[in-house]
């Protein structure tokens, strides 16, 4: 949902979504790298304010205000050829 291109720019669904929101809010984003081992603690420690692209996981419910309805689902590892 988010990766760096060869120029170091963040691309993908999450940056596209956030950039669209920024058009209406005048928000500016700073992308902060993290890992799956530290992202919850980093968020709790205030290292960042927004976490984009987090999948639902029952064990993470205490940490996130998940929406009532799903925005969809995906299958990891699926590749398509054009």
C-alpha cells in the first residue's frame, strides 16, 4: 500500500489517499519509516500522528479505533501480468 520509488518518493494507495485529503485540508505529511515490530509503540510514543495502511487484526483492537465497516479486502502476494 506504500513503497518508495527509485527517486525516494512514497507511492501507492496510502500516499495517494493522504495526498487527496491534503488538497482539502492543507495538511502536510512527513513519512516516518517504522517496522512491524515497533509501529504500535512508536505510535504510542508520539513518533507520528497517523498510521496509514494498517490491516485489521483482532489483537490490535485495543490500540486502534477501527471503523465499523470495512473499506474492502485484498490478498497479499497476488501478482498480475499486463
